[in-house]
């Protein structure tokens, strides 16, 4: 398989196939990295309007583009329909304060394909032929409240009568340093129309800031060689040639335009600048007709080929370009080899995914390929050196002194300059560590080395804090995300090779650093030393009654069922890793015993309901957060994902391995003999205990069998958690019975909100009070499979609750997977995919119906996508669900 061969060559460093890829961000403006304001208002400091004229400090952005892995030389597409007030060089969207549900991209674009080495990539952007309604989108969303849907680009009518351009960017690598590009511009309207298209190449500005870590001291250069060819020189890159095809028909004014990637100081700051050729030159040239904006000497650090295309209704034009190492001496850049390479790479991409997913039917394979397309396109060069950002650059105006004790000031060690898997390159153009752990589950099926290296990266000393904390995300590295990194490490370890061939070195390297992270959790998030943890909001945003990352308005302290369960889950995964390593190195047995004992203590603390100190509620048969005061405790009886997370912490030990570890066996035997007092609260079941079908296996879990059945009854009740499209994050029972609590005359409540948030808690752009989230659903699926591995036929549960239909837990896991997959399947009658809501265009229009968006989360009753529309991060685990229902 050709792509597998390329992956092997890249891993062995024989060929640098991954040097160039879709690593260009879709939004650099409005990010924390670019914010040098006094009050930390990143959304307004560098706006979308300013971005076309202002050189970025820490990265670049563009439309459907690519760059090298250090984002030195970048390529993207710019467009102008002759009516817009600006050149379309980057995606537009609402900032956090502008959107009625927070930040939101207002563009229609789709990732259609990518191989893991990016030997072939394809993406689509839909560009209106009439004026883009920038002002209308801002104004309408500003006037909408939380209880109203967001106003999308489709709602404005700009796609009516198909008056838009389909702009498809395709890339194929002929060699690691030879990237071919085809931009296909298709007129979907009923009339002939004209569009300006500018394939653009430029260097990221590293020379103006006085940087010392960029590996170069000289300003790079782009110089024209002929009417369609330029030479690009950079101190730390090979000399590259960029060549564009000259059109012989259907184009006017086709020419190369040159400028510098420099801030327009006159426009933005009313200050003189040393050059008239600035970053916004192509906007000024095309939109304003200012021909003095570009350098007539045909040199600079930014170049574009300007095509003016007049295309008949239904017609298309293909624009070809090629970026290659000068040493390759390519004589006929657009000869037969150009098209042959594209044809071959597309075939190889189909073969690659076909071999990995041989049992997946075509309709599901379309979902799989687009899910991977988004996952792979969302790899981004991420650059953030906190100490430099806090202090400022020596050749620039110093930042406000307040930032030295403000956001991220305790993370001075953090030095990020890597390609990282992002949740979404527009709404989340920065990593989120617990998101990334889920990204690597589907990623490891197509690129094991990248998945392992990403997980290792976040444990390296220039990411992880000296205290052992893993950075959360750039808005607040100190925030606490669920500790799922260890789980991802171990799953990637097991998924990427058969038993006996697995990467022990990878597992050992991760394990050592994960111990530091575990210790940080124990020291920082168990304030009472009682093995009951309070991790804050834990990435679940508004799921709680209060903002769990702030002091409680009630006084006292909050003991979290999810925080404690996450730690038990962390503990049991670390135990499993230690046992795996112990089979090859007995020195790890001591660590296995340590995590076993810690797990026992956490589970005992969670289940100690009899003395009023646990988190299990006997009355309801559910786990709840508890408000703890000096003289009493109050459970917060909200049935939410918080109370289901304890399901995750279960481990099945095979007796064969258990007896091969005498030290660990001795410790557990002692426990079974001497801690009879814990039997009612700890699930540690062996052969002969309660069931006889587990074939000598041993189960460690938080819930006892009775507690498990109680939780599953809620989980699989369609009037509680079970939706037609997966598991809700909040029980539907709260639709008619909201949880209400009064504190100091103020009402605190939790309602069932199946779609977008109805509160501004955490910005209002995320909701855990009802919708379906793929990440936590996936962990439930895996947990049910582990329970089934132990209980087998001896435990069957009604699914749905009350239906009389009894299922084994592995079949329940498959049923939840099936429901999740329904989110993306077209209805056989209407053609509508639930993820697209009631949008008829996606159901009926030939140019839309095969396109799929992978949202951040989904409406619990209708399946409509909510939140970030391109979060092919953790939503990409849908491919693992598809595999489950496809392989029987």
C-alpha cells in the first residue's frame, strides 16, 4: 500500500513526507497569543477587520491552505466576487461577545479527504456571488437571545438560486518537496459570472520582532523569475520554486503581484512605515484598484497570482500551481505528470481507507473519509512561548505590566512550536489537552506514530508544568481538564499493534510522566485528603448548579462525583499500564500495587453512603455531587453525566496474567482476606463470586453489581438519558422537574436544555445540560464492553428500559454506537442527516447532499449539530463507532 509505505519512510526518516501539510491555521486573529492588550480582551485587540493589514506575531492564517511544519512558507487561496468590501483571504465569524451563543464561524467549508502524510488533500469552500452579508450577520446575531437559533450564512439567502462558487482546493505530493495544487472554481449559478482568484504564497513574518528562536536571522525573499515563476529563499528552508499555470483563455489580467508581509502602520496606527508594500496590498489592488500597492520590481515576502475568471453557468475553471525544491530541476511543471499524480494519489487514498475499514459499507465510508479529512486537516502549527509573550519583544513596545501577573503568567516554562491536533482550526485554533486525548483514538488507526508523538508531546517538560499539571488550553493553562491522557496512551498502545508487538518504550516513557500528573492531582485536588476530589469545571462547562471553578456562593466545599470518578478512572488505567509493564519488567509490580490500593481507597470513599460521607445516593440509586459543610452535607440531586462517569472506572484482569505477577497477587490476596469491611462498597469479584461466566477473570470497578444495574436503568431510559442519537449529558427528567436551589435570595437552577446553552456561564458557547457529546459517549461504550467481558451472559439489562428487550452489555454498547452513527446518516425517505437539522439544501441539492459537518455536540432530541461546526476532533471517534457496528 503506497500510503503505508510513505508513513514508514517518514517514521524511519528516510523521506520527509509530513514536512508540508494543512498546518496553516484558519484563525490567528482574536487569539490569546496575538493579544497584547492591557485587559486581556483578545477578541477585540486584533479583530478580523485588522487582520488583513496587520502582521501576526505567532502564526498565520488562510483559506484552504498549507505550510511547512514550522509555518515559515505558507500557501492559501484569496477570492473576490466583485461586490464584497474586502478580499476574502480568511474565514469570517463572530467573536465570543458578538454571537448569541458565543464565537461562531459564519462560512460554509468542508474537508473532504486527506491521507495521513498529506500526499493527497481535498477541501471545499462555498463563496457567494453576491455581497457577503458581514454586517447583517453581526447585527442579527447581536439581537438574538440565548433561546433563539444562531443566524447562519445559509439563512441570509446568499446561496439562493445557487448563486455561489464552489472553490475546491486539492493538493498532491509528487515528492516530499514537490507539492502540486489544483484550485477548481465552479459556477453553481444560472448565469455567467466573474470572480477574482488569487493563489497566494508568503513567508510568516519572523524578522520584525527580534526573535532569537526562529532559526534564522535574515529576512527571506520572494523574487519573480518569469511571468509565472518565482524563487523563494529562506535561511532555514531549501530554496523553493513556485510556479503557476498561465491560462490561455477565460482569464484577464492574469499576473503575479508582490508585496511584503508587513503591518500597514499608516492605516492602523497612523504612523510612517519603511515600506509602502504591506500585508493588505492585494486587497488594495483588487478591491480598491490601487495599483501602487504592489511592488513593480516583483520582489517581497508575499506573492499572489491574480486571475480574473468569467465562467458560464455550470462551468468550471482549474488553476494549477506547484511548489518544489529548486534542486529537483522540474522542466515541465504542468505536463502529463501533473494530472497523473493527482489521479494516482486519489486512488491511493481510497485504497488506504478501504484496507483499514474493509467491512464498512459505502455510505458509512463517506462518513469515515470526511471525519478523517477533518481530523487530519485540523493539524495546525501552534506557536506560543509564554515567557516571550509576557515580556514582549525587545524591538517592540513592551506589553502592559499587568500581564506579568495575569493570564498564564505561571507557565513561563511553556515553549510550544509544534504541529498539534486541534479541536477545530477556527473556533478552537489552540489545543485542548483532553480533546486531543480523544483525537488520538481514531488518529492511531491511520497514523500510529503521529498519535504516539502527540501524546508524548504533552508530557514533555516544555509542555507539562514542573508540578505535573498538563496544560489545558491557551485561555487558561491552569484550568483542569479530566485526566484522560493515561487512558488515551494505553488505548493507542493497544490499538496500534497486536499483542507481543506493542511499543513498550512508548508506554514506559509515558508512564513515568503520567505518575507526575497523577501526583499533581492527588496533591492539588483532594483538599481534605479523603480521596474525594474537586477538580473544578473539568471541561464540562455549565453542567453543575454553580460555576465549579469559582468559590461557592453557599460556602462549604463541593465534593464532585465526576472529579472523584475521573481520578478512579485515572487510577485504574495506571494500574492496568503498570500490570502490562510488569509482565516484562517485575520492577513495575510495586507501582501496580500502589495504584490498586489507591483505587480501593477512592472507591471506598465514593461508595461510603452508609456513614453519610460518600457520593452514592441510596434513595435514588445514583451518584451526585455533594455540598459539604462542617456539620452537614447536601447532595445536589441533578441526574447528569456527573453521575454516570463512575461507570468508566472498571478494569477486568485475566487470571493468567494475574498469577504471573506474584507480588501483585500477594497484595490483592491480603486485601481480600483482611479488608472484609469493604466488601459491600468495593467491587473486586473473582471466579465464583455472584456469577460463573467470567472464566477466571477479576473485576475492579466503582459500582457494585446492584449499583451498576441501577445506573444502567437510568442510562437506558428514553425518558432519562437514552436519546435516539446517543446518551444525553443531562436526564430528560429535568425538562419537567428542573433542579432549583435558592442561595441568599438568588435562584440557581438546572433545566434540561437539549441544544444550545441558555446561560452565559463559560461564555454561552457550550452546553452540558442535555446535548449529546461524542467524547463521553465513547467512554461509556468502552466501559460497557469491559463490563460485558467480565459478566458475559450472566448480566442482561433492558434496552431501552421498560421495553422488555434484554441485552448483554456488549450489545447495549453496539446499540449506543448505532444511535450515534444515525447522527450522520441520511434518512432513507427525506435524505436529511440529523446533524444538519432541517436544512433542505443538505438533503436535496446535488452539490450539498454528500457533505457532512462534525459538530462539537448534538441536540439530544433532534440530533442537530451545535457548537463548533468543524470539531472533527473528538467527534471523529464516530469512525470507531462505525467500525463497531460494521464488524458484528
